[in-house]
């Protein structure tokens, strides 16, 4: 009996080994893939505050990229079996950390995409470094990912706090709003943004009269606004995001500061914020946007596809995830393997264009993806022609000016 | 009027009453004496329907009310004068009087209450608990009289009051009796009990150990006081 | 001076939301003995309902101030009949857990149906912009919120002091057992009182709709401060709930103005101090325990 067991076990193991050997993707292209397949994992917020802006929509976008890759290469594709998986990190760094481990080790993920919330993204970056697997950040904004805490396997695809602050701070100051008051949530993102804003405003010849920290989360900004308005600034810059931003804008509109001629500039605005609060409440607000769905024919065509799949227009995170997944698949195609070092080699230094990246470059030195970004203004309700048609693109900020230089990043891998 | 047969009561596993039998007739004043912990308060709570873990039967005006909820017992004519008087601090004197619903055509009018208790009329707009202890006791009694209750369950009405006030309460109880209302009086003050009651029950360790008429009760006063530990 | 007055109005406006909601919480606790943990979720539902009514039926704020409390009352009655009543005889902890669970369910349902980014809401034009009062410039909407909720608090106070229902609510808050033993059918009032408390939370939500982000999570943080309000005012004290509501609003506003990072902590410091000095809260009566 016992020997039977042993023999059966041995046979099973041999079978598994054989299967493993055969399952290395389409033999024709000579592929080299662990487990015989390529696994793309989207790790983001599936239920909390960032669910609408990225969440399930980003998973959909990655699946669209996979479909496009397969359509483009057909039989010539180096890998047939491509799996897209997802996990919910609830915006908590500890959960992100465990989930990333699980995805890399047990789900066989070759790459993790998206990861909103800076602290969660930093945790995933560390896991990527330890596991020698890729991580492309799309939704987290901290400059540390490609700065002080950069690593070989981590890429920052869409934006960072420098880009947001620099675009808005510089342009608004140059347009005549010289005197600023800043209001920021007292945690990493808010502090980071405030530093970057201050630098940009001063660089453009403006002054920051004050910077007021607020609790996070917070639903009552009335007094903070009165206080900020008391120095009679030209513009109040708010670094609040998500629900807090909506509270802030509603209370700014009710505060009467607008009537006194004080403008509101927003550090990070997502199109879902405008959609949820209503375009009239935001009308005229300036902010920097990495991408907008209705910029040109190509983006619009892609947005139509996305809407067909999901029922809503895409945010820049959705498009960013599509682009990141697509460029990753292209790199895999060129490398003919899912081995991280080879794929990183194909990605780094690549100059490319797609529906999201305009004049894009995956900078080799710090893995920050630089591309053209846009200063946007929220339309007046009378200008809105269709649902989700909320933004006017005021200026294009060329890739080289939009992001910090490789020297400024301070990354050494 | 009130007939209690084999009443048992528990607090969880612990039995507090072990088959109490007692009765109160129409227009009768009956006292229940017993030392602390004898089960007096439990008995009252069983009778008014606030303690529901019971066995045996309680019948009132010929109806079995053993399972009846408290507010319906009150509506059937049972009036409770709580041992701490139960005056609402958040209600005025008049609101304290008006809170319980009328339950029979014997109900006193507000005018009659104020005539009988002039002090309540003077303080009608004041919060209930601003009255003195004796006044609060009168308010508590007046409150159940206004409903037209047929039986008053009075828990230690003389407790903590000056002798003059106790005498006044005694007078009120006798007046009540005159109108045909029955009273079950829970008392430790044996002297006071003897001045108002017709019959007496002695409760000890959850059982009625003796039933005495008033003359016997007076004769054995010293022995009873000893039993009560006073 | 001008700034101080502005802070005060802002504080009173923020306090209005707390006062109305805490009033409902206090009345429910008084009559049912239930600490309704779902009050924050009912506040959220009030705001969401107002936004949905505006979006689908075009009902403006004025109509919502009327319609939403009625709808929330009905909702409260349903919740009480379906769930709360069965646990009233048990330890109050059971209803605390029930309402906590209810919060999670309601928040998740709203997320499923309306997403997480929130819903738009446009206040009537007359309430936008600023008003000048004796040389002081004040935001109109906040002034309106304050005046409106003071009016509601006065109405509720009249209801409590001038009607038989109010008398019964006060009586059973203070001495639940005696009130029943005196022949008052307290049970008859339990359901409408729960509905009324829920309606007040919903009303606070409607008032918040034009002024705060309408999201499934809007009640979470609110509920935490609300419990601080109730503890400060004295659990079950109706006057205490209102006074503490406005007080906490003021502390929040002046805290934001002069010690921004500590604004929220200040409320809990205040709460701790009051518990130290008066364990039953500002207006609580220690004997009014159950």
C-alpha cells in the first residue's frame, strides 16, 4: 500500500514537471514565462473613497489593454495566457503590504498596477524591490516613489505632487494671483503638496501668506476659510482631496469669499469630484490634470470604448492604468519573457506615445514617466454639452517642464 | 378586592417569595410588616406587575391579573405610591398629577385634589422635586387618588418624615378609607400602622408568618418591634 | 471683532447639525433606553435622500426640509418594528450592536447604489452668498442653518412641554418603570418616538446637504462627535443635547481659528473635563439611570 502511494505521488510530480515544461507559453515564440502565464494584478481601493476614480474601472482598463495587445499581435504574441487579477487594499498601508506579498508569492503576479494612497504605494514599492517584481504606480502621488525611496522595479506613471503643485502654483501665479493662502490636510500628501506649492509660487514671483493645517478627515472648513480669507489673499489653494475637497468647495462657495474676489485653486482634482459635486460648484476652478478624456479624437474614441464597458467616462487613473498595462505588455513582447530584469530593461529609457502618454518618456534614471500635462479650468454649466464634459484645457505644460528633473528627484538606485 | 394565593417569585435562581397568601377587602386598610429583606418590596413589585418572574395567582376585583402588564393593572384600578415617592423632577406638580390616566368614575377632579392639598395648589407650576419630603408624599398619594384607583399600594409612606407629617398622612389614609378605597400599606413603623390599619400581615423570609387583627397587633407591639429589630 | 462674530456664526451653524441630531438621539434614549448607534447613518440617509429627490423629482431644499423628515420617520418606524422592538426587553447592549450593524449595512448599500464620490446638491439661490447684519458680513446659508435649527429646537421644546406626548416622553425618560406602573402605556409611544428621533437626524442631514459632501461615509465622523455631544450634554437630557450641540460647534469653530490642528481633539478634551467634574454630563441627572 505504502509503495503504491509513493509511486502515485512520484507520477503526479513527474506529470506536474512535464506540464510545467510544456506550459511555458507558445513554444513557437520561444517564450519563457513562470507558470506558463503572465499575471497582471491591480491593487487598489475597491470600496472606499477612491473606488470611483480608480477601483474596478482600472481593472477594466487593464483588461482592455490585454485585449488590445492580443488583437495587435495575434499569433505572434509571446504569451497567450494572460490573467488580470485584482485586490482591495482599503487604502491601508498594512493591508497593501500583505496583499502585495500574497499577489507576488502566491498569485504569481508579474506586476502590480495602480495602488492609490501614497503610504500604501510606498509599502508595495518595498515589496516589489524585495521580490524583484514590477510595480507601476498610477494613482499615488508622492514624489518619494521615484525620489528618495526609488528602486529598480518601481515606476511612477501618471503624476506626482510636484507636477500638480508646479502646474497650478506656477501658472496661477503667473496669471496674476500673486498672494496665496494654503489649506492642507495634516498628513503626508498634504504636507508634500504644500511644500511643492510653496516652492512653485515663490519661483513664479508670488507669496504664501499662510499655510493652515486641518484635521483629516474633516467635514467643517468654514472657520479655516474665514481665517485664510482674513489676510485678503488673491487665491486660496486647497490640498484637500476626495470627500474633504467637496466639503471644502461647498463651504468656500457658501463663505462669500468668491464675492470678495478670492479665487480657489485645487491641488488635486479628479473628474469624479466634479461629477459628484456638480460643475456649477466648481466652475472656474483651476487645476493641473495629467489627462482628460475629451482632449482629442483619440482620447475620445478610447473614452467611448471605456464608457461602453463601464457606463462612465474614464478618469486619468483609468487611462493611466490602461497605458501602463499596455506599455508593460509591449515591453514583455520585446523581452520575450516575464523576467522582471529583462522587462525593466525594455521599459527604462523608452520614449513612447499612446492614448494617455503624449510625448512620454520612461525616464531611465528614476523611473518617473514624464509626459505632457495640462492646466485645466472647470467649465461653466452653460458650456457643458454632455455628461462628464467638464474641463477646458487652458495650457499644455510640456513634459520636460511639468515634472521634476532627474537631478531634482534625488533618486539613486 | 385583592386576593393573593401561593405567590412565589424569583430573581434568576434565587427564590424571594415562597407561597404568599393574603387578601385585602373592599374599604379595608391592611398593613404588611417585615424587616428589611423579608420580601416586602418584591411582593409590591409583583402586585403592580413590574416583577414578572412569578408563580401562583394574583386576582384583583375578581379577575386573574397574574400575567397582566403594569400599565393595564393601573388601568384596572391599582394605584402605586412608590417608597421614594416617585416624583418626577422634570414635570411640574400639576403635570405629576395629570400624568396617570383616569381609571374609574371615582377619580378626583383637580379642584378636589387642590382643595384637599392646598400646598399642591400653591406650587402647581413648580418642578415636582422642589417640594419638601412630606409634600412630595402628599403629591404621590394625590396622584393616584386623581386616577380613581380602587386599591392603593403604599410603600413606606411614613419613612423619613417628621411626626407631624406622619400624623397628617395617617389622617389622609383614614379619609381615603372612608371613601371606600382599599389600602395595602407596607410599613416598618408599627405604631403608625396600628393607628390606620384594620388587619396586619407579618412577612418573614418570603412567607406570611402571622395574620393579626388590630387589637392583637397592639397587644404584641413589643414583640413585633423586637422581630423587626427596631 | 468681525472675525470673532463670524467664527461664532460658523460654530453655531456647525453646532446646529449636532444639536438637531443629538436631540433625536436623546429622545430615543429617553424612551427606549437605546443608544442608537445608527444615528450617523440616518443623518447620511437624510442628506442622500435630499440629493436623490432633487435629482429625480426636482424637489428643492425647501420641499426636502418637509419631505425628508416624513420619509425618515416612516423609515424609522419600519426599522423599529422590524428590528429594534424585539431586543428592547434584553440588555441595551443588544440594540447597540444591532444599530451598529445597521450602520454598516446602510453605508454599504448607499455605496453600492450611489458610489463613493458623493452626490451633487445645489442650494436655492436665495441662500447663496453673503448677508450683512449690523455691519458684519455673514454667509447666508450658515445663518439660515442656525436660525432654522433654533426654530426646530423651540418647536420640539414646545412639543415636549406643552403636550401630553411630551409629558409622557419626559416622564418615561426619567422613571420608565413608575410611568408604566402609573398606567401610561409607554409601549404605544416607543415606535413613533423612534421614528421622530430618526426624522430629526434626517432633517440635520438635509440641512447639511448643500454645505457638506454627500457621501456614504459622511455620517461616520459625524457620529463620533455626536456621541461626544450627548455625553457632554448628559445622556437622555433633551435640553443638554441641544446646548451641548451648539457648544461643541463653537468649540470646533474657535479651535479651528486659533489652534487648527487641535480643533477636533479639543472637543474630546472638553468631554473629558466635563465627565471629571459632572459624570452625568452638563444637564444629566445621576438618579436618571436605568
